């Protein structure tokens, strides 16, 4: 009985100490100065801004963040400012108390999620990336992405509504992902695919029924081109329903 009472007393003391510590941390933390700003993002992001670029965005809100007490720092305003950059999908700002040997110090952590490009559009009107949700963000000398390139004449509306589903279909298919290296949209709207293997161009026509057209094209690969016929044709058209029309050199 005495042993149980001692255990219970010890537990109560521990709870009191914990509550007191948390109360102290909550109360005193408001007055702890920010000693540093830390930027956090995944190192394997396909594209990413530099830490200095993100720090500049943070300090554009308040150039004197370091040295200010944590409760004076507006986290939401910083998040909104960082998210103005189209390359960034989401920003989260945390105020963290870190205990060193003798006292507490404040750290402002800025966690950033970059957009993931799936295609690069290159037209006479400019060049930009699209992510899988159709969000547009700029090309920059500060980062590069090894993604499928689309050239020619295509509006942003058509790129989002028609091209993007097609590109995602290619990305999800191991064969076509490895085979198609470029897409070109002609002035009349027809789509030309440039394969990695072979010199022939693939005339897709419109994006309509692209799954069926690619199935027909793959059958032509397997039944004709694979038999040492890679250099015999300059183009293969699957633009017409249930037809594969190959033009020899």
C-alpha cells in the first residue's frame, strides 16, 4: 500500500512539474526572441528555389524578424507572401522554442512544398511548366526539370484540358514514357510525336481517342518496326480511326 502511495505521489509531482514547465514555456515563449530563420524543403524536389530566395521572400514581409519576439511575428502573412511565388505550392511557418544549456531561443521555420512539373510548354508566346493539376509556373535559370517538352501552337486552355491528360497517360505507361521524347502541335491543331527510337514521326492528329490511337501505334511497333524496319518509314499516321498509315522513305 505504501509503495502504491509513493508511486502515486511521484506521478503527481511529475504532472505538476510538466504543467509548470509547459505554462512557463507558453508564457515565456511569447517574449523569446527569434534568433534564426530555417528553411525546410525536400532535397529531392524536381525543381526548387534556393534557401536564399525563400529567405528574401520572408524578409520582404519584415526585414527585422531576427531579434523580434516570437509573438510579434505574423506567420500567416509570411505564408501568404511565400505562396505568391508560383513555383511554391504550399508554405507553412512554425515558431519553435529550442532549449540550449541555459535558456530558450526562438527559431522561425519556413517549410516549403514546391510544385512538381509534368510538362514544359514552349510556344512563341513564352515558355512555362504545368503541374499535374494544371497550375502554371515559370521557367527559370535557377532551376531545370527533365520533363516532356511540348512545342508549337497551343493555348493554355487546350494545354490544361487536352494536352495534360495525354501527357499523364504517357507518364503512367512505361512503354510510352520511355519512347516519346517530344510533342509538337501544328498550326492546324494536329499533334506530332517524336519517338526516341527510330527516325519516323508519329502523326497523332487530335488528342481525341488517344488511348486507342496509341494502342494501334504500339501494335505497328511490335508487328512491323521491331523486325528491323526502324529506318524504312519517315512517318506513321494513326490520326484516322482504326487505320495505321505508314509512309516509306
